[in-house]
C-alpha cells in the first residue's frame, strides 16, 4: 500500500480532538465500564492462577507471591495507567482510536517520508495480530468463568465444555440483532462486577494486610534477583493481567478520552489492584487455593452466584471484542486495506452499531475450534499473550513517531519514557515467544494469514488502479471528440471511477457498444479520507468539464457509510438536483488475469483475484438502487 493511499492530500482542518459525544461524564464513564473494560476486567479470573500453575510453575511461597503481585502492580501502573490511559489516549484521530486510526492520523499530520512504508506495515501487522487476539479472548474468558463451577462442585467438570460452547454460540447468534437494547445494561452489570472484585479483595486482604507491601518494587527486584530465568518466563503469564489495554484505545471513539480515564481511575484500577492483592493474600494464607484463587476468595455460599456474575462479565467482554472486530473491518475496508464486506447497521440511533455477517460466523467457527481443541483455559493461556504484547510493541513504535514528529516532545522527556516502554514491551513479548510450541503458534498463524491477505489486497488494488490509469484517455480529448458526435439521450448517467482523472472504462465501453451519451454525465469518485468523519457541508467537490460533463468527488470518513445516493441529493451544482428515477449508475467490473508483469508473485495475483471476486459489489457497498445500475465488464492484466 502506498503512503498516498492512506494519506490523501487533504486540508488539515483543525487539531486532533474528540468529536462531539453527547452525554454527561458520569453516563459516558458508566458506558465505558461496560464496553471498554470487560477484557482487562476479566483477567483476574485466570491471570494469578496461570502465573503459578501454568506452563512455567512457581513455588507458592512469600517470595514469589510478593514478587508476582509487585510485577502485576507496576505493570498496571506503567503500561496501562501511564502509557495507555494518560498518553496513548491523547493520540486520537478526530476522536477515534486504534492502530489504523493512529496510523492515518500520523500520516496526515507528518506527510510521507522514507519511513512511511515501514510505519504502514506496522499498522497492518497490528491489525493482523488483533484478529488472532479477538479469537482467543472469548474462548479463554468464558471457559475460565464456567470452570468456576468445578470449584462449586467437582461433579460439574464434564459440563464445563458443553456450557461454554452453548454460551459462545448464543453470543454469536444474537450479533445480527445488534446490542443497542441489551447494551444499556452492560455498564451497570460491570459496575456490580468490579465492586464485587474490590469487596472480595478487601475481605481477603484483611486477613493478611502485609500483602500491601508488594507495592514496593523491591519485591519485584528480589524475585528477579532470586531466579532471573524463571522470572523472565513468569512474565509470559503476568502479562495476562494487561490483556485488554489495547481495547481501551480502540474503543475511544464510542465514549471519548475523559470518560474512559475517569472509569479507570475511580473504579476499574482500584478494583483490579484490590482483587489481585486479595488473591495474593489468600495464597499466603492458603497455598492450596492456587488451583483457582479467584473463586476460592468467596465463601462456599457465594461461589455459585460469583460464577454466574463472572460468566455474564465474560460474555460482555467477548461482546466488546466482537464489536471491535467489526469496527476494525469497517476501518480496514474504508482505508483500502481489505476488500469490501457487507456491513449492516443494527441501530438507527448509534452509527457505531454495525454487523459483518461473514466475519461473525468465521469468528464463531474459530472460537469453537479453539475451545474444543484446547479444552481448558490453562491450555488457552499459552496461546494468549503473543498477539497482545506484539500489538503493544507496535503501538510504542508508532508512539515514538508521534511524540517526536507530531507532538514535538523535548528529548529529555520522550527518550526516558520511550526507553521504559520499549524495555517492558520487549521483555513481555520475548517471554511470550517461549510459549509458541505450547499454543502461541495459533495467533501467529492467524496473524500471518491476515497480514498476507491485507498486504496482497492493498498491493493488488494499487496495481489495478495503476493499470487502469495507464490505459485511461484524457477527459478533454474524449469530450472534444466523442461528445460532439454521439447521440444524446435524456437523463443523467453517473460513471463511477476510482481515480479523479481520465475517462472511466465504463464510459468508454458504453460509447463503444451503445454509441449514445446522456444529457448530463457525472464522473463520480468516492474518496475515503484519513479521519473518521467528514463534515457534511464539505462532502462534495464539483467541477464543470463542459458539454454536459461534470466531475464530482465525494468524501467520506473511514468510520462513515459511503451512501452515494444520499450524498448526491445534497449536490445541486450540476445543472439540476438528482432524481434517482432519472439517474443511471454505470459500474465497471474488472476480471483480473494473472500475468508475468512485474508487480506481485503469481500466487498473490491469484489470491487477489479471488478476493476481488468475493468482495461485496460496489452497488451494495455504495447503497446504489439495484434497478438503476448497469455493470460493464473488462479484463485487466496485473
């Protein structure tokens, strides 16, 4: 993908900032608790357990208990609180967050340079890693919650898998109906869940208050000093306490920076710290509780209600991840990194509520395979972490460009901060690489496949545009020759073209076969800009070409639906307003022929051709009326 594709030459119409989100800080913070913090909020279900009895077991003694809790505490402080909550969340692209939004914002603010291609590849890789992560999160979260039934009664063991599978299938089935109605309950439920985490932690800490001394980083250092190799391996499980940090950034567009920060500072962060400290205190008191310290903190009478509450919380966390996957797909399509998907809007009020059927069912199949193949949350924990830490490292790389090229931080502040972030991210990622043979290969495999498809689509699309541009006739020559000799018929013809220059192939084919031109001809180009929303008043740019020819460029943000008929109704500079019953849309459908021409390897050309054939049609993507569309085919060698 070329830098120009992502960073279009657009006026920078203001500083970055949150787009207008309606609602009080309290209501938005409540919504953020339900959507943004489900993933990291359910980490206590399995994080501490996996550190001690995972693939690299630790002795359940004071040195390791205090050391692990100290690592968790300072990781939450440095990585989540400082890096993400107070620094990364400032890097919004007109209110939107996430790797692709950050990439587009940096490209727009800095232009293109020799490092641009590498930066784009990092953004694409982060997106590919995200898909691996969003397959594992629902599986490990729901499994770990339902496994609490075994703590209540050992006889429930055989039912854990069937119940988990049933819950997950139900979750994916209801996606097409949208979450606008049930979503309003997510916030209150998660508030109850986080308060429960805090209460459980406090009740356990009361028995062993000395555990609070783990806030002193000397305990982390003593753990590392005692056994450096084992401490390094333990980081692969400690990072499970941080999973979901990247989701905070990706979900920023729904609620804004300040509500997410408020929810973290006043509720989520204290609740997590108290719960992890409570689990550590329990292990000091009862080392045998290491088999499932989260549920063992509760008395026997309260364990079943706790299992139910935890299961509901994991379903909400999984819902947020699935919704995030749909949003990433929409951003990727609009930025030209993915083929067109059929995207349905499930809410007339909230434009962020979308559903991508093919992605939903593909995710469900992969999640089911993960649950049935790995069987237990402990086995899945080995696969978890690589995608998360890889994305964190990439975000830090992009943050480096941001602080030096966009924010212009002084070196004495930027260098020490980035050094700490890189050191932590590198250690966590390296530790997780040791889990590749035990299951870490899965997210890497998914990321490799996704990265190959994303880069193939981007490169193939650019090659196809270049080939079309090579064969394009200058519009002025066409108008002076064909427009004066061809017969004209009443009505309006809209010829859609990917480039705002030259004559569209559909127009040339129409002249060749039908030998007529409409009275009014619109050469229409739709551009997706590198900011989430584009102002309605600046949607259309119009140019009169003469002889009844007009060129119109419509701009949409990468979070908007490209509804062409609705946008054209606002254009009145082409002689008269558009009436759909008098308008015909002409589209060009290309058939790709793999060739030996320089560009891509043959297998990638065939892959691109397959992706193009299976992409949603331009008619559906641009919401064109089905009875007003004419498609003309052509063949292109790439």
